[in-house]
């Protein structure tokens, strides 16, 4: 069996009891970052061995993990933080397992974009999660252009190194819509900033240093037309 185990997005106290039980019981834990997961395992006294499974080794690692599961072993897949399959390489292992007739189940828990959405103040009845945008501005603007007419709240992930440029491109393509930035969710220094793209873009552009990945939420076309 393949278990997709959600882990905390920041606060270690958000680990579920069931997740701890599964990680202790499986034969192997496939981790996007074994050092990061190692700290979590140590915190909860979990001694199960790890094997790396990430974007750079997924093509070679997936068949090995499938072979182990076909031999009767249980594998738990974890990402750096949050739910496997959300902007990480978990999909390739899920597909390989299903193609091999292996049962796949989820151990639910935290997901950064869901936590950010429900506290954002933007419409939550429908939304469009877009993940990480392209790194280069030209491709990024083309990526954003596809979202111009979407009526639902738009959700993106972005690294601190490209956040300022991404906000500028959002403003250039979408106009001055309402935006929410969420960073360090569930941690002591959790930050949620609300404003317009013009305001937030200018504010972020003036900062010397940004840390941690950001969830960027932008109101959809329908809400923007009503403002």
C-alpha cells in the first residue's frame, strides 16, 4: 500500500495522531527532503528508515518503490511540508502505483493554500489553485494571462526570490485587484498581508530580505468587476 501522509506546514503540533501511527508502521518513508523529514521523525520518536523521492530522482526511484510495494511492503510518501501531491512530484509515484494495481490512500492534514484561503477574506466558495508560476517573466505573464477571465479566487505559490517580480507581473496583467500574501502560516511569526496589487507590490519591492515560501491569493475577475 502507498500512504500519502500530510505533515505540518510549520507548527509541529499540527501533526495528526494517525500520521504518526502510519509513519511508525510502514516499511519505508519516501521523503522529498530526508533531512527535513528527519527532524520531524526525531521529534515524534519515529525510527522508520527513509529513502529520497524528489523531482530529480523520481523517474528512477518510483520503479524501486513500486517493486517494494508489489513484494508486500507499505510505503509512506511525505513532502517537505503539507499534503503530498500539491506542487511536488508525488503524482508520478501515485500514478505508477495505481498502474501496478497498488492501493493508494491519503492520511489527511495540513495544506498551505487551504489554510491561507480560509483566512484570506477573499471568496472561498470557488477557487483556482495554480501552483508555482514559471520563473521567467515572459512565460510567467503568459501563464497569468490564462487567468484573466477566471471568476474565482486565484491561488499561487511563490518563492521569496521571485515574489516581487511575480507581484509586478500580476499587476501588469490583471490590473489592481485585491491580493493577500500569506507567509509562515501556523508559525510564531505568521504573516498575512491584505491590500491591492499596487500596494502590496510596492511594499514587497522595498524590502531587503524575504524568507519562506509565500501563498499569493488574488481575487477573481468576477469579484474585481464588483469592486
